[in-house]
């Protein structure tokens, strides 16, 4: 019954490991029942990561995603009797051209979902390394509080423009900050922007992923923090599970710790993608899928939890 709605592989991502098929096989071996393949998309030549700069440009990254899409659809058919696989992408919201790139993908490919993510502030990656985070922070005004405000403003613009079905690592901005586990409520303006963004997601029926990657990076809580989950829950918001895995070692990693966050936030129900019944999809952009709810108490009874690494 456990799932992941956000994943990558070394076959199509320079900072990941193993082939996409190996990742899928590992998800099956660990007892997952739903797994979403959501590779990164092409970016402008201005926005290449260091590991990409010598061998890629926007055109070659677009070809890489095309190769990914067709391989993911092949695997979806091959393993249909063992696991429910869905195909999508993780969006990048960086500069004015980002909207066009994402809209182009949605027009060209019939995807089952996409992840709405923000990895950049003032066009600088804020989760790549501390030096880049500090560079973006200086542009924002020099403090974590100021760059947090700018991050959530960028996220709000993305939410308004794209209405992503899944919102990726909602509070990623805290990763390289001076105190990654501090409460956002310490900064009223930041918290106000968080609440605005949550209300936006709730208004169109978006789903927040409970992303376990923060835990493997040393933080105490998953993305988003428990206090944010509590606020979204009070709005009637829905949540799903994601490992944001970049290889088989991270598939389902730290899900037991995510469940602790779920219980602390008072979340009793989680959602996952399923194939849509006739005319049942709530989002006309993705007519073949819909969300189904599972009680957390039932989820915990699945054999995955005895196989998973805590």
C-alpha cells in the first residue's frame, strides 16, 4: 500500500543513481503498490547545474526527458501486474521562460501528474550547496527571513500559474538556512506567505507531498514541517507520500519517520493516485487518474513497514 509520487533515476538525472528499471524493481521488492516516475525537465542553458554544464544544453535535456518518457511508459506496461506506475515530471520554476517550458511539456506529452517545485530564488539554486544559497540570500537582502519571503513569493507565482496536482517539498528553502529546523512562525511575514500559499493549494484541490528527503539530509521533520501540515489539514488539504528518491538506496527511505510526523500533525488520511473510473477525474488535464484516500491506520498494517529501513 505505500507509495511514492516523486522519484528520479541515474539513467536520466545526473545527480541520481541506477537505471529507471532498477528503481522500479526496487520499489516492487520493497512492497510499494504505487510509484510515480517524475524526472526533471529541460531548463534554459542559463540554468544548467555543474554536473550538466559540460555535456548538456536545453535541447539535449529535452531529448533526455523524451527518452525518459518513452522508457517510463514501457516500464508501466512491463510491470503492470506488479505495481501501479504513473509517469510525469518535476517542474522547475526559475525565470520567465519556465512557464513556457512546462506548458510545452503538458501539450506534448500525456502525463499522469507533475510536481510543482521551486529550487531557485533569484534564478540561483537554493538546495545545491551552501555557497549558492548564500549567494541567493545576499540578493534577497542578506537574511534567511528575507530569502524565505522571496521563496514563498516565487512559489505563489508558480501555484497561480500552474496549479500543480502535487506540490513538491513545500518548504525546501530551509535546507541550507542557518537553522533548518526552526519554526516559520518566528517570522510573521514568512508565516503569512506560507498560509497564503497553502490556501491557494487548497482552493484548487492540490495535494502536498510529505517528502522524506529532508530526513536523509539531516533535518528532524519531513517536508513540510509539522506546523505547516497542521495548518493545511485545518484547511481541508490532502497529503501524499513521496521519497524523492535518486536511486534505489533512497526508495522508501525514512518513511517510518514520516509517519511520526503524520501522527504528530494529526493527519489520519493520506491520498494516492489511482486509475480514474469513467469521468471521475477532478482535473481535466489528467483524465486518466484520480486521487484515492487511505486511512493512516490501514496504511500502517501493510507489509512494507516490516521491510522498510527506518
